[in-house]
């Protein structure tokens, strides 16, 4: 069982910033316009909308990034960026809503306002679509952070178990002491792995870690039998030692059956679960993202 971290998420990773236009376009205003004139209100609203592109880029980067143990930091930044952008967009909407009806009804202004509202609304829809993906990403990243060291602990423990078996087979006093030491270290590694797999399961309930936990439990029981076998042999209780070996072999066979049924890399399991869990939310977000780009293109 070779250790592996994760595989890339299948997401279009083109930066949204590259497609978002700077919404503050040149509007020719006479010197007679004052701060609260319709033209000035529209300009301020468009400026506010364009300012949210920085926050939207943070959100998009978190969603488009490769899923890994480090993704939680990007998710945290995105979660903070969303309410900031939403407040700015709502302020922009208030600026547009405050326009006098006489100005808003002018054909050229009405057309322009419709396109600006489309840009504003598209961003709000995108921001509303992001949290489910960010929540799922955070859970998956935490599960990776727990299961990756758990998997490594299994590898380390397995190597110690093999060393313990080799020493036990020599059946000398010194070899039994050495075997006991290796099994003690293996027991610690298996216990850590079990705690870490339990933490991964708790962090991401959608991922089924029960086989990992069951496998690790059998290896723990196996190691406990190995320790008893060493102690009984050292103390001259050879019949009891043989009983311990029989129990050891039974637990080893049970662990092998679990592994043989398809104990894949935990990172692959998390990635597969993530893809399934986010399929609908990802489509919703991608559609909202595409609408932002279309709305910006229509305003140019």
C-alpha cells in the first residue's frame, strides 16, 4: 500500500479575473454635473461593482484550486471575501435604485442600467453559489489532512510488524525482546492511525472510512497478540505463546481480507467522494461564473 496525497480536481481553472471587465468605463460628464447627479451615481455604482472583482477572484481561486491538505487556507480567505463583496454589491444596487425615475426611464440610460444590473446580479448569484462548494472543499481538505498521516502510520506500523515477525521467528530470548520492542512501536503507530482515520471520518462524513478503521482495528488486535506472545515466550509459557500466535494469525487474516476487498489510497477515496458530492453545486457555480463573463461582455 503506497502512500499518495491526492489527485487533481476536474475543474476549469481559468482565472475569472481574466474574463471580468473593468466596469468603470469612460462616461463623458460635463463639469456642471454634481456629486448626486444620475451620471455620478451610475459611475460610483460601476466603480463599486468593479471593486468586488478582487474578492470574487479569491473565491474563484479557492474553488478552482487543486484539492489538497493546504486548501483550507484558501477556503478561509474565500469565506471572508464573500460578505465583503456582497455588501459592496448591495451598496452599488442602492446607488442605482436612488436614481430619479426621470433619468432611469431615458432609453439610453435604461439600456445601460439593465446591463449594469445584470453584471451586479450575476456576481451576487455567483457569490451565493460558492458557499456549498467551499464547505465541501473544507471538509474534504480536513479529511485529507487527517487520513494522509494515518496512511503513513499504517505503512510505518506494517514495517515494524514485519520486523517483529522476523525477530519472533528466531525464538531466542534476545530476539523476543527485540520483537516485543518492534511490536510496541507498531502498536503506537496503529493507535495513531486509528485516531486519525476516526478524525477524517468525523471531518467528512460523506466519505466512508469504515474499512480503514476496521483494518486498523484488526492490526491493533494482531499486534496485541504479538506482544502477549513475546511475553509468554520470555516467561516460559510456550503453550500460551502458541495460543497467542494462533490468535495473531486470525487477526492477520481478517486484516488481509479487508485490504483485499479494495482498500484504496484514502486520498483517492476522498477525491472520488468530493467529485460526487460537489457535482450539482459545481455545475451551479460554473453556470453562475459563465453568466458573470457574459454580463461583462454585454456591458463593454
